[in-house]
C-alpha cells in the first residue's frame, strides 16, 4: 500500500506531529509513504493527475524520530501518477496559508476531490472538508453540545454580547488555529475590548463565546475515528491540556501542558451527539476539544497530540488507525460494491 500525506510545508513538519507518527506506522507495517505540499499536483493534457512526491527511504526505523530524520535528510523526489497511490491523507491546516499563500489554502480539497474521482481513498473526505474550512462549520453540530456563540464583524454586536454575559467572554478569529488571536475579555482587561475586536476583525470575522468556568481546569482533546471515540481496550486516545497560569490558551505551543485524563459519560455523550454529522461528512479522524459539558472545537483537518495520547496511555494509537485504513483499502479493492469516498472514509 502507498500512502500519501498532504501537508502545508515539509520544512514545518515536526518529529512529534501526528502526521509523522502515522507515516512511521505506515512504514512499520510494510507500506510506502510519500509527502505532498500544495505545489506538488499537476493535471496533464491527457487529464491524468501527476504528483511530485517526497519519498523517505523505505526501511525499518527504530523510532519515529529516526524516520523523521531520514525524511528531512535522505528523501527522494519522484513524480508518479496519483492512481499509483492507495490513500491520500489530507493533513494540512488551511488557515496557515490564508494570509501569505491564499492560492494554497484550498489546494488539498481541490486536488483531493480529483484524486478521489480517480479511485484514491482520500481521508478525511474532501467534499466534507470543503464545508469545514473555518470555525463556522462547528455551528452545524447539535446546539446542546455548543457553547453560546456570536459571529460578527460589528463591534457593537460583540460588545452587546459581552455585556449580556457579565463582560466575560472569549474572542477568537473565525479562521485560525493553534490558539492564535484568542482573547479572554473580563476583569482588568475589559476596557480593552475595542482593541481586541479590532485586532481580530482586521483579518476577518470575530467569534465571541461565553466563558465556561470549567476552562480554568483546561480542556480535553479526544480523538474520534469513524465517528466513535478512538480507544484500545479501556484506554481512550485523549488528554487534558492545561493552560499556563497567565494564558487562557491550552495549546502546547501557547504554553500549555498535557496530562492524562479519564473519559467518562459526559465526554462520551458529547461524542455520540456529533457522530451522525461526522459520519455524514466522511470525517475519518478528528479531534474534539471539550470543556465541561460542551465541545469548543472540532478539528477535522490536522488533529494533533496523537503521540502524547499514546505516551500517556502506554499504547500505540496509530495501530488501530492504520488497521482501519487497511480495511477500507481492502473493501475498495474487492470491487464488489461501488462505494463513494465519503461512505468508505468512515466504514
């Protein structure tokens, strides 16, 4: 099996990224791997789709760090027809390209559709991802799982929303990731709300959400696969992210820390509530962020922290992910039924 991983930039990848862990698992299981970036597709005059891939050496690696070093130092660039690959995993973050490379923002979805039309299994489904290019997608999930939210570019709307909630709200950009541009309004900085709104709205719409007191204990990142919580035995692929004492953002590169967490009835109920929508949209692997009894975000593009979840639980969560992908490819190759990419993605 040949598995391609689509990322923003090869130079921006990291040994602990989920993409690295999945790619290393592919090679560990005897498959071939290649990496693609937004400029690596070409539709030829005969309408074939060619890809300029970066191929790490196909050999056994002792650790994922050794694999990553080989990817960076010893990879070979080759051009092949997209029909030669079995799986294309779209692991980019479109928001990272929105400002400096707007042409690249939708490339994964665009060419992912072309690859799926040529028989490649594309995960997550590109048609589903096209609806999720910004946080507005989250509003399509059941109301009972969502925190009360306003989306606007008008300062008066946002200030009125803040006042109706005692002046304590969270502001963040409609497009963005990694905790960038996130502000907590309340207390000593309440008078700075105009500057916060201006800073975020300069690049687009502003999301205003009610503040959840449970956020002081951090948030829970829980992986879902094929619409259900990813687990091995009784161990869930999850962790708690705790923000630094002076920062509301729990993202690791924003200063947050990570620790083990128990998944209980509340988290499982939230996951079950959004399962039908994830299945409908062909979302194979996603990460949901939970605070208290609400979901704050559903990451469908490049959910991270798979390595840390595995380390904390003492198991290899990449194994059931690859096992599921292998089964999907087997079903497709049997040819007994003509399943669309969106259906096959979550089987």
